[in-house]
C-alpha cells in the first residue's frame, strides 16, 4: 500500500479497504481528521464578505498594484514605489511638515545621543508584513515596506517576494538600500521586524546590514506617553486616536497571512492590493508619529492643542532620562492645568525636582497645595513631615502630620503603615 | 533501647518464621572492588587538581575509556550503575574542550527539570572551583524572558530537556546561532527513558537537531548515559541514527546488597485475595526507621505515596519531635519543598521517605540503607535503579520488592530466576509512526525548508512533503518546500503523547466559584469522566454531572458515596493487513495493521471494600476508531472442541488467558499497562467478547447484547498498541510469542488461588469459576507436549 494511502487511511479520509457496504463514518475518525485538519490549517478563516472572491480571471499583480519586477543578480522580486508630495495632507499635517522632526528630540526619546547629529533624510522607515505572528524561523516576511524623506516629499518603496524563491533578491536589495542610510525607524521593530529579518538573513546566508544600525523604535515612547488614554498601543489605534487619521477599507492585520497564502495559490493580484496599501499607510503613519513625538519633546506644540495627560507622561519620561532642563518647564506649565489629576501629578513630580534642587520654599508650597486639596495625601504629608523633621527641626509639627495620617488616612498600605509608624516613634524619641 | 544495625535487623528478620514464609527469594550480591586508571595525559591539570581536591585522584577504568573515546570524537553510550561517576564522563571532556576553545558549546539533555537542576548544581560546583569563565545555564519553561537572550549568546553549556529543544530552541535556531555554530557535544542522560511514544518523538527531535547542526556546519559528538537495559547500544543507535560505541563494564566498586522478593500472605484463598502490599511496607518501614536505619519506599502511584506517608506519620507521631522525620515526595510538591527533602535526606535529618519514581532518576539524596518497593515498578531496569537508591557507597544495603496482586507482580516474585538472571527489557522506538513523523516533518519544514532529495526518517520524504503540500501547509517552489501556514507547528504536539487533546475537570460544587481541579488525557476521559462516573482525586470523590466533549470539559461536584464506578468498554478489532505469520501447534500467530473500535457502553457501581456490584448506568458516548498495529493469534474451533469444555467455559478461559496475557505483555515490553490493550474476537470484526452485567457475553454490536457464536469464526486474541499508528510493540510480541505464552502459563499455574483471582486470570466474580482451569487447558494445548 502506498504511503499516501496509509496516511489518508490513518487520518480517516479514504474509505477503508475490503468494505462491501458503506461503513458508517465513525465519529472518532471524523474527529481525528478534523483534528489533523485544524492542526494543519489552523489559520484564521477570513470572512467571505471581506475576501476578494476567487475570480475566474486572476488580476495580474501589476494591474492591482502599481509597480514592476526588479531583476538583480540574485533573482527577481516585485517593487512598488510611490511618492507623496510635500503639499499632500496626512491626518492633521502636510507631508512637508512631517519632514522636519527634531533629531535632538529623537535622541532624547531613544536615549541614543548620536541621533543629534543625524539627518532625517538618512533614516529608513521599515515595516514588514508576514505569514504569521508566532515568530520563529518559519515566519516569512513576504512584504518589506520602506520609506524615506526626499526633498520634503515622502517616498515609499515596498519589496514583495512573489514566492519564497524571491526572498534572497528582496533581502539583498533591502541590504543595499539600508547601506545608504544611517538609521532605522520602526514601530515595534526591535522586538519583531528586525529580529525576523535577522533570521531570514541567516537562513539565506546573507550578511545582515540592519543589525547594529541605530534604531528609533516608536513603540516604546508611544507606550510611555499615550498608553494612559488608549485601549491598546497598536499603530492603528495611535493613528486614529492621536494622529487623527481614518483608514477606509483597511485590511485587518490578522487577515494578511491568509491573503498571501491565497495569492501563492491563485496568483490573483487582488489578494495583495489591500495589503500593499495597509503596509504603505503604516509606514507613513510612522513618519507622522515620529514628528508628533519629537514635537512634544521640543515643546513646540501649543499647550492648548495638547493633551495634558500626554504632556505629563512626556515630562515624567524626560525626567527619568535625566533631562531636567526639558522636563522642568513642562511640569511648571502643567501645575496650572485645569485637569486636577494632571495638575496633582505635575505637582508631585515637580516637588521632587525642587527638593533635589533644595528649592525648599517652592517644594513646600507644592506639598501644601497637595495636602490642602487632599487632606490625606500620603505623599505630600509625609514629605512635609520629613521637611519639618530634617530641615526646620519643627518636630512637633512633623509629629502631628504623621499622627494625622496614621489616624485618618484611608487605604494605608502595610508598608506605608510600618514606615509611618517608624517615623512616628523616632520623632517621639527625639522629642523626649 | 539499643538500635539494631542493618545486618542485625536482617539476621533477625531472616530468623523470623512469619517473615520468611512470605519471602520468595533472597539474593546476596557481593561487594566488588573498584578498577582504577590514571587520568589521561591530555586532561587539563586544573581539572585534575579540582577533582583531586574532591578526593578523585584517579578515575574508574570505564570513565577513562569514556573520556578517551569522546576525546577522539566518537559517539558513546555509557551503561553503568548508580554512583559510578557517569557525570564525569561527560563533564571532563566538555569542560576540557571549553577551556581549550572558549567558544565551544554543549547541550545537556535531561528528561525532567528536576534532574536538570540537579546537574546544574554539579557542573556549577566544578566550574566554580576551576575558576574558569565558563557559563552554564538551564533553559526551560521556568527561565525568565530577560535571561534568555544572555543564555542564547553566552551559555557554553545549555542544560535543557527534549520538550524545550523541540518547542523552544529548534524553531528559533537563528537566535541560537552562536550555540549551533559552535556545538561540539550533546549529552543525553537517562537515555532509557526515551522509549515508546516519548522515544519515538525524541528520535525525531534528534533528526531535527542534526539537520539544524548541518545547516550551521556542525556534527556534534553525542554522549549518552543509560540505566541497564537489554539493548543500550541498539537503542542509542535507533535514537541517534548513527553508530554508537557501548561502554558497559563498570570499574566502580560496589557495596554488598541483599535483595528480597516478598509476596504478602494470602488472606482469602477462595477469592484469591492477598494482604495489601502497603501493610508489610508500613510495618517494615516502621521497624527500620525505629532502628534509625534510613529507608526509602517507592510506590507505583501518587495516591499510595500519600497513604503510606500518612500511616507512617501516624505511627511516629509523639515518638519523635520532628514532623519531617518521615515524609512523602512526588511530582506536584513544590520545588522548594523538594529541595528541602533532598537536603534532609542527605543530612540524615529525614530517616524515611515515600516516593513515586520521581526520585528514581539521578537526583542526589545521598546514601540510604534500605529501599522498599511497594509493587513491581514495571520494568527490571527500573527495579534495579530504584534498588540502587540504597547503598550507593555504604557498606551494606537492602532492597525489598513487595508484590501487589496482579499477574505482573506475581510473575516477578514467583519467578526469581527470571528477575535475577535475565537481562532487563528492551527499549523500543517507532519514530516512523506516520502521525509522529508527520508532526516532526512539519516542525522541521518550519525550521528550514526541505530540499529535493533530502532524507528525514525512513519513509519516502518526498511523498510526505507532497501530501503536506496538497494539504496546503507546505508550498513548493524551485525544488524546495517552504512552511506556508500561520501557525507554529511545534506547539501542536506534546512529545509525551501522540494526541494533544486534554479534558479539564471543573469542580462546580460552589456555585459561582468553578475551579479546574485536574486535566485528563482524551482517551482516559471516556472511561473516567463519562456522565455518572465517580472521579477520584486526592481521596475526594466527585460525581461527573456532564462530560462536554466538544468543549473538552467535565463538570463535577463533590460527593461522599460508598462506591466507585468502573466503565464497561467494548472493543472490536478488525484486521486490515497482516505483515507476518507463523503456525505453531495449529495456532496461527500473526501481526499487522488493525482497525480498533472502542465504545464505553455503561458502567458498574462498585462498593468500596466489598467490591459488590451495586448498580449500573448507561453511557452514551461516541465510539472511537483508530488504526494501529497488533499482534494476535487464532485458535481454531477444531482444536478447542477437543478440550471437552463447554462453549461458555472456553470463552471464560480465553478471557482469563487474555487478562493475564495483557499484563505479561506490558511487562515484557517494558511498557505501561495502558500502552497496550486487548480484545477477543475474530479477525473479521464480526463478533467479539465483552463483559456483560453478570458474565461475559458474545456479541456482534454494542447494542445487541447477545448473539450466537458461529463455528465458522475461530476465536482470535489481539494485543494491540494503544496509540494511533502503533508504536512498534506488536512485532516484538510476535517474535516473543513462545516466551509470552510460557510466562502466562507459569503465572496462572503457580497462583495459589482456587478458581481464579486478580493475580492470574482476573477477579473471580468477573471471569467465572471455570476461567482458571479452562485457561490452563487452553495454554497446555497451545504449548504442546
């Protein structure tokens, strides 16, 4: 019996041999088969309404996507190149305005000093579309989307492997493009795209030029600054909630792998049309997001036009990076914010900065305001107590404040309780 | 009161008539001296110095042979007893090479995490004393994410398990580029545990490992260690699919050991009931520990660990202050507690421990004096390994095997020669089981595209790739097959079974606070979690309200009832293809491929202690079908009719014979009793025998209870592999048919019961009063004069 027959019999697909009458299909056989099928085809089924119907006449790729075949010494692949003119609008901004993000600001966002001296035109924006999200060597980045600024306009260049065999050529081309650039800009590229490409370079035994390139990964600062008001920090969410861009008829990310598998089987360009568009939008969004983030850092946005919560998170982020020169003025602006939470947060952070600078009057002023607003603000009252104990030696005053917290503050954590109790006992001892 | 030493205790026990009556064999194994050899010239002086500092000024001769061969780049399998210093056999050459070439990488594979941790401590100790810059890490499911990157890049020695290699390392080999580009050694410890289904998977993991190594231009040396099995070299070669040299002569000294086989007394001859094996175990342990003789007991189930521990704690309560003087040990205890117990044993603050086979493998617990095995561990190899837990270096030690009431245990204690003189079991793998192979071909394709003409396993790879291409998971272009699906195939198969589905048990006793209390594998769910079943866990009974197969959940509620349930299964086997055939005394013996249909049709309620049937219930679950391999033999009616037995007696006799055959087959195969299953029927699947409400009935379908058995169909007894596609047991049983039948006859003939009991043909109430004598007549006829 052939291997294939044995297999199909094992998974219950063929009628069993030697059966005269139709044998009732066994539940378990059906189940086993279903199980094997789910194992083998465990991919998100696309809703039929959203899928371009399998067409009798497949649309050639060149007709669905503006682009052409590129021939190299390593083989061919398909490339689509587009230019967005300086005057075109993207969301709230014109493209020409996106072209001048502050590189010093980028250096602050990434904590990577050398960006200060780089030019935005030397940056390569990168985003891949892949055959799965699980990672690992079997995930194939079939579409490599790239973008860069050129004379105030934005160029996108998308490299498609029309089959696995075209990957080498596409990767080599990517290497060539990258070698003319100074740095990368991605969204989650550090954890995903660049790793995945590194794997593909190894599998194709090619040198990986991307490894070690300076890299602005927009995910991390975006998460720090915007996560407080978003349900998630996916690029599409940031795009619609922060950048004010609405996509029409966008293909959802989870459908993309199946689109590519369908393309492989049917060679119908319609399957990939939306994928190209989705990828292109992602790249442009990254450019827009970079500009928005650097503007926030540079403080060039009018405070009235800014979300105060974002500014607070930004100032805290900058403060952590040790950049008091930039964070201080933002905090000072925000203490006057009409949003009570933002103002309180700014006061707390600012008071700590003042304390470090030994600007005691300013610090005490802020603690006082905090304590007036919230009579059991543990942070402010404890700081005041410390101040009276160590700076002015007004031990009685300090003692009273600690007592006030111990007696009246609701929801004291155990750790806070212990520390307050300890302070209280020490004050008592000093007094006696 | 003065404490007895172990020799005094033994002398006293042996002179005790009541103890002696139950002993079926006492074997003394003399002490032997060690055979030593100097360190080979090439061994780095720093390594020699560290080892000398630990008192190892010279090596055992087997260690020298091992490290010399590894040094020459040969693949080896080392089979030597516990405490013969096998870890040095791989640590010396590996550390040596790393000192010479700091980029060198090695993978250490252990079957369990606990063992991996134990080994880590050992290697770390050596490295610390060497003061060398050698980095060793464990990489398993517990490794924190932030540590993983460092391990991938810097770890000289990566200690892990096959499951992690399969699902965590190979599918991400590019992240491990540094490891694979410099991989010189792969250490495979406890090789004998990789057998059956697990071994078949692991063979394929090695195929993938070697494939990835080739990609990075490496061909690492494999250093394997195994407990004593019959075919270590063959097994290593089957697993690694390359030539392997065997080192099986130990130069390590051995202490004197007394080995006792103990069969608890018969307490009810009529029903053939023996005293529970736990009773003598409890008494012996109580006495030994009372004499400050450190003792370990092994039981065959987690439940028995708890029961025996409780008995002992009760006995010692009040007599000693420390509650941990005697303790249990099993999987499921938290790692910290386990480490504490291991330490307590080494420091002798714990004098008694009751364990499952979790402690059987090489975890360091020091030298105990006595090992008591409550029930035959299932294989000769395991028995010796457990016995080896006592007296690793001490002067005198004792091992006692207490038999339980089943044919396997009874055969072992009643046939001491079999146990003491015979080589232990064979390890088998069937890596080319199509379902197993297919899973790994998918995983391999995910790791690297397959190329035209490549080989993977013994089946026609190109045909399998074409099949997967047709299924849409692979895509072929330019003579290469690429993974073309979204998923991560390694996640879809567990190495320890073929099927990956589980049923979770949900406790719904508290409304609004449903808890998952257990997971049961798919096959067992049908017999233990059907509607109306009583599911037992940690001595608590639960009533199964509903088994939802679609959602893979069983909803249960706590109950307190005086009975448990036993599912009534019917099994029907039909021959599809016979691979080989032989005839002996007119009995036709064959093996081949079969279709097995199983269905749970109902259950019995059985009262605790009395084992009375107190009711029945119906079960409506779908039947399960599988293709597997089987061994079978057919007894022609002409022959059976010559025995002057009634038709019913013959059926009972065949059933009794099969009960015993099933157990003995598992024993010979070194397999779990659930790895093989049985059926009595005919080759066409027209009729078969199943237990009815009172006696066995012959039937043609699960709905028709009784049918006429036609003379045209000769009864056939099947013993089949209980896994889809088979796991390679059947051919082995076919080859060993005579040995098997003789062993079955010996068990049934030597049983002290009158009409049949669980130790020979099965419980009397189930098999009928004539089963034992009929089975013996049939066996005599089969064996011939």
